[in-house]
C-alpha cells in the first residue's frame, strides 16, 4: 500500500503505548505525532492476508476499520519489543480515546455488533479475529470503528472461536445485565478490566433469567462447563480441533455460532427510565428567557476562537455540546447519568454525527488509570486536554452532592489549562435548595456566591459574567491564570490501536 516515509529521528525517539502489550505479534507506539504499529514476521503475514482481502479496503472506506497504511522507512526503530519487528503500520488517529466502562448501553452494543460483523466478514475471507475486546473499538463521534488491525489473523485448521469467552465477559454479560436486570454495567467493567466471569454472571441472575433462550447457553451452561472441565481445557481443545479439521465445516460452524450470537445481541434492548434528568430538555428549572441567554452566552464564548477539543462536563441532553461543536473540531460530552447519555448517543447516531463523543462518567469519581501498572487505561485528563471546558449546572452537584470543596473543584478545572465557561447556581436556586434539603445546616459554608467569585478570580481571569433573569444562576467566561488558554491542549495522547 502507498505510504509516506517517516523520518528516522522520530522513529528513534518513539514511545510505546502503555495499553498495547498483550499481543507479541503487534505493538502500538507513537513517533512525531503519528500512531504506529510494529508487526512481527508472523503479524506481518497475517496483515498481508488481511490487506489482500476485499474486506480490508471495503471496511476502511465504510469507516468500520481505522485507515491504515504500511510505512517504508522504519529501520531506526529501537523499542523493547517482545519479537523483532518486520514491518510498521501507520494508523489514522482517533480524536479522543474512550473505554467501554464510559459507554452507554447502545454504544457497547454497537461495538459488539461491529466486532461480530467484522468476524463474519473475516471468516468469509479465511481470516478470524484472535480476540474480542471492546478496547479494540473506538468511537469517532457516534461511529464505531475497529482500531486493532493486529487482531486479524489467518484462520488455522481446526481452530475454534478462541475469543468466545472474552466476548461473553466484556460484551455479552454487561449488555445482558443492563437489558435484563437494569443494572448499570459501567462500574463492573471499571472494577474488572477483563470483564465479568461466567460464575459471577450466573450468580447475578435469578433462575428465571438463567433459563432464558441464549442466556442458558452462554451463561448457565458456560459456567457449568468451565467448572467441570477447567483441568481438561487442552484435551477438549484438541478434540474440537480434530472435529473441525475440514476447512469448509470449520467455517460453516464458526459462522453459525457468530451469527447466533449476533441475533442474541441484536435482540437486547434497554430503555432509560423516564425522569427529571432524562426529560431534561422538556422539563427543567430554566425559564425560556434563561435558556435563551444561556445559549447566547455559550455561543459567544465558543465562537471566540476555533477550538481543537471542547469538554462539556455535565452535558445532559447535549444542548450546549452541540453549540460548542459549531466552533470546534471535536467535543467530548460527559454526564454521570447513563440515561441522557444513551438518548444523546442515539440521536447523534441517527444524525451520523462524528464530532460529539458522549460518555458516562461521574466527575466526582472520574475514570482513573487502570490495568497493568495503572497505565493500561488512562485517566480522562491524560487522553487529550481541552481548549475550552463547559461546566454548566454542575458545580452544585460536585460541591453539595459529592462534598467536594468548591476550591478543589476550581483548582482541578484550573489544572486543565483551558478556557472555562462555568455556571454557579446560588443557594436560593430551586435545585440547590433541593440538594441542601437533606443536608445538615452549615455543612457547606464555601458554597456562597461571593466566596465562589473570589476563589474563581484567584485562579482565573473573568472576562465576562451574566446573571440569568431568574436571579439564581450566574454564568462566567474565564481564562486560567498562569497559563495561556488551552496551553495544556497539546498533550493529546490519543491513539488508534489496541
């Protein structure tokens, strides 16, 4: 495939991706702002088989696989790889890396369907996916794209779907929990990076659900067989390999298994509960005039300069993320409540929007570094610092609901080095009154307008402020002191591979 040369000095100074180390045949690294992948001789042979298939060109054109090309001039590569590199690939960079424990239900489901569709397409070409990790999928806005081309390999004679268990633990079981029990799976995936074990999944389901079609096979029976034959895995694998020695039979059976799994996943549904946050766009504490002035304030702040990356923290239905997206390359929209993020994702997907990424995250307990050495999955702020942060209708939830001191929240915002649009609801605001109702009197002495403004001025230069007509909410547009607006934005760190 055609490729531009990458200069040797940058390759010599390359750094490995801390989350790409489990596959000895393929390792992601960075050089001169490029996302690259080193392949072993075996990995190269697998990639060449993929590159020669009709699947590869078609899936790249459709956006289902990240755009990838061979790099010619890479001989200065000096990295501590498990195997000697035989080739280097360059990947198109995704705007912002996200993880499955930050995705609402439909995002995880779409990622699962993408994996299964690619697996079926691969089988038709004599290829297979060696693993089934959701970390191999990234979202460009509301479009799922597969980023780990190193996962494709030639289908070996007698090989089964080796990634079946991984698919169950990281895709199927979380989706089943949400669809059948209404249990948010994000904390479970965040707590166990390898997913939900079959034994744990069986214990989480009542008997009625364990006997459901599909659930019985992939949960109940799966756990039982794992327990019974744990010491005979090699023997069973050898027996299955002998039975699948006929390539035609092998492909037919694998395709049938994947097709049935896809039907099961496709049938799963989850609908957010109707409530004040889900129906925020129709029923809230803002008057029409408040809403108009707030939109105007955000529009003027966002239009001041073209931003590479904007964060909308506490995005709810995405109203202000959409305004910011008119003046930015990319917007990451975050909310702690899965319901509105789920609905926002569905709307963005229907629109074909590839510039707003909706994520589920509690900002009082944001995604930390996880996995091996706490670096396999990176914290939010290490994945790309924003040029502008929107923190609208948020501070009272952080300060009152989560008991985070106002000063500490402002210091965290300041540490991002970004322009800030922040909204402060006073103690007289109906929502603040509601939050304070269950609190002991005097518990939040720092939550006062005068004190907030004093501490905001110490950390930021306030360029503009507006009090909304309701009289209980004030908007501020501010620049961080001690650093240029967006000065930290260069530390992007986004990647495109697993």
